[in-house]
C-alpha cells in the first residue's frame, strides 16, 4: 500500500519555541492531507484538512495561528506549532489521500511525538 | 452529526481466546467503515474496511461485517495472539461529512501468554 512518512518521529523543545513537523507521501501524490492530534490513551482528533495549493481548513476550536499548515507540494504538508507550550505536548499524526483512490481511503504516517518543556 | 461508539477497554484475554470488540455508528448517508490498529508508539495501520452494507472486511484473522440494520461493525478474531496486543479504533468516513474520518475512542487489548 501507499506509504506516508513523518519527520521527526519525536521532538523535545523549550516552551516558546516553534516546531515544524513534515508529512510526506512517498509513492503517490496527495492533493489532500489531514492532521490529527492524539492525547494519551485517547482517540484521534482531526485538527485540519490540508489541500495542496490552498489554505487549510481547520476544525472548530483549533487555532489556525498556532498550528500553521502549509501544503506546498503534492507530496509534502507541514505543521508548525508556533510558540509551543507544555499543553501542546501530544502525538501528532498525518494522513494522506490518493487523488485517484477511493475517497474514503487514507494512509497514515507513523506519528510525531512532541514534548514541550 | 456522525459518530462512532466502541466498547471501553482495556480488554484482557489469554492467548487463543476469542475476541469481540463492539462498534456502533451514527451517520447520515452511506458511510464506509474501518478498523485501525495502533501498536505502542506507532501510528495507525488500516486493519480492515467495508464500504457497503453486508460487506465483510477481513485481514490477519480479524473480521468485521457491516450491519446497516443494527448500525454496527463489530471486530472479531477467533484466536488472539500476544502480538495482537494494541489499541483498536473503529472509524467511519461519510460523504455527508466531507469524507472526514470520525474515530471511536479506541479499545486497548492486552493478550497474555
């Protein structure tokens, strides 16, 4: 199946700094990518839908100025957590949808664990 | 709105026991249904899916049948192994929801040797 990678796999940063997480589709072009956040022992919460060449669509309650999403190419979307605080510590997972595949099918990255000190 | 409800865990079983994890859903339209598995420290992997009523998804000994009449998609496996220990998420994607995926809360499974 299709492969999605994330980088870095884990990151520790100081409070107040910004962190960028990359999501890449390795063997297909993804016009749509999704960013999720997972709290410990909880389910995934959709943060935003990232569309190549246009602005991301954020879910209700997600601060777009804090979680900056850029989908600059058909194989790369980035999530930047700006001015990170300890409460931003979480597991961030991206997924990508093949443009010619079934609409309901998405492929998940391995996740990025963020710890803000 | 669309939603998924799955049984709370954790579920603890002995090796070779029978597994059932219940999942029910609420959705308008005709959703596709999924089971994902998450091993410790990893992202999600698609385990199986079903896209229309009465379809049965199966993979690695796991199976689930899309039951429209009971709005359910229960996950079953006849004989679990220690390596099946993970968190299992039931999910749906519906065109009425813009093809966004809605996840259940997840059920943690522990299998003892």
